[in-house]
C-alpha cells in the first residue's frame, strides 16, 4: 500500500532532528541508570491489535459521516491493518467480528495475512443485533434470555465464531454482551445472571483447550437500568465459573467517571485473571475516543500497574491481548489508529521508566511525596524519540502519521474504493 522506499525517503528527511532528540533522551536515561536500547527493544516487542470494525467511520444513533475509501471486505480491512503495521511496525494483528467478517476464501486470506505480516488476534461475537434470516430476536437478551431457544441460538453463534476463528488460526473468543434490562422489574436479576453463566459455560466447553475466552464488562449501554456483566467483579466471577482459560477483558471506556481503573488492573493481575485490554479514550463513558487523548496520566498509571505486574515473578497472570477498541466519528480512522498506537506505546514507555526499586522503597517507608514524584518524573519524560526509534529500527516510519499524510493514502483509497464505500461496523 505504501512503498518501502517512500517510508525510507520520509525517514531521511526526519532523521537529523530525530537523532538529536534521541541522543538527548538516551543520555538522560543513561545518567539515571537505565539502558535506553533495552527500553527501545521492549517497545519494539509491544504489538497492538486493530479491530476490523475500527477501519471505517463510526457513527452514533444520530448519524454517520463516511470518510470515503472505507474497506468493503475483510480483504480490504486486512490491507488497511497491513498499511498501519507497515507504517508503525507495532500493529501485527487484526480482530474479527462475526458476522461482519466471515472468512470466505480461507487460503487466500491466510496468504494475505502472511503477506502483510499479520495474524488474527481474536474473534468477537455479536448478539447485540438481530441479523437478517435470524430466527429468534435478541431484543430481550441473548445468553441471559428467558427462552431456552434464544439462548441456544446465541450459544451456537459463539461456537460458530470459534469455528471461523479456527480456520484462520485464532485462539481467542471475546464475548461482550449487550444483555441487560432497561426498566426496574424487567429482569429477575439473579436468574438472568445464572442463565448467562450457564450459557457461557456451554460455549466454553465447546472451545478447543488451547483457546481463551475473554469476558468483557460494561456498566451501561445499550441497557440503561442493568447490564448483565456491569463490572470487573461479575466478569471475574463468570471466569471462575466457566474455567481456567476464561479471562477478564478491561475496556478503558467501560467504567463510570473517575473509576480507579489502575486498581482494577492491579487486582485482576493479582488474581491472574487479566486476559485482554481494549484501549480507547473517554470523557464521559464509552466514548471510544483516541487512546490517551483525554486522560494521559491515568493511561500512564494503568501502564505502571501493568508493567509492575508483568515484571513481578510472583504475579501469575497470562499474556495479555492488547487491542484498540475505538470509534472514529470525526477523524480519518487510519490517522486515529496511528495516533492511538503512538499514545499507547508512549504510555508503556513511560511506565518502563519508573524507578521500581526506588518506588518500592518510598512505598515501604510511606514517603508519599517521593513515591508520587517518581511517577511524575517518568510520566513527564518525553519518550517520543524512543517510540520513533523502535518503529524506525523495524523498517517503519519515524513519524507514521506524517508519512501517511505525505503519501496521500486516503485520496488513493477513495480513488480505488469509492467516495461512498462503507465498512461494516457500528
Ligand atoms: C462494546 O461497547 C464493546 O466495547 C465491544 O468490545 C466492541 O466495541 C464491540 O464488540 C464492537 O462491535
Ligand atoms: Zn470493547
Ligand atoms: Zn465499548
């Protein structure tokens, strides 16, 4: 989608300024006792999945404004993720959504994935909409429904998702349920939970033993009185009920304002049940804004907890599946995704710069100010040259967004796919 030479040409122009800034931060870090090259290697290894549904413009119930050139098929979605990965070398997988992304020509898809250096991150089920030709409606819920026939249909759909995923070597099923109630009295709260737990257990028992089920929670929307899985505690209880390969998925936007998300992350890692992450930014709720655009310090604190947990041999948490889950109502989706990946990597890099031994000592000695200052010092470090260097070393662009713009890629996508092409999604 973009010639390797174009990226190199772009990098040549950026190189002198980049080198100057990189040398400066490397010197600062070395004087503090860090190994900057090791940090760059850690950034290089951090890969973030792109969801297939984030490649088109998102909408609200009030409208949707297409940007043009949106991918019209799974193949074109893979091409877009391939382009993002080519630019930043940090997005080597794509998450699928069934039924929007049912694979048709499997060998050709596999070849396309390999060609772009991509794998499938997860398969996401959809029981929040009725599809045409569907026998039973999910208007009153899916896995929680009072009628067995509806529950069975939803269970079957999830098992189908696993079957599609198996064809493309995926190993993760993500379940997000819109199930809930809009009015007091609508649900028998305990029975609705029980039915959900049993349905999830049925899906789980049909999964291959090397698959993981990620259970996502959300406090409100689309139901506004009660959600079946409103919080991490419910997700955790469901994971324990269904089996050891079930893990909690934290979506940053799925918390009420001012929730201490970093503490939730710490708790789940302590229990060894944090399996997945959906990155986005939010002001009010599930706003699906660019990651780090509103509360960068909170994002850093979350990464601080993640890095601490990942480095602690006492923490027995599985590998975490990282994904962006955002909607792009206003921006070019590809530009937003490039911004998001940079924001995530910057937060990760800053968390790697926390002096953990000093922080631990300050905490043990109840030196509140010193503990806070250690975090602030890492947070206020300009890590952008480290992120850029990680991308450059892997053949990506020093500034992926600028490279994308300079190559006029949106214009060529519009020319190829049309001004009114619309990607499947919300
Ligand atoms: C919904 O709010 C959740 O964030 C889901 O993870 C996801 O956005 C949905 O499955 C995409 O359709
Ligand atoms: Zn999500
Ligand atoms: Zn969401």
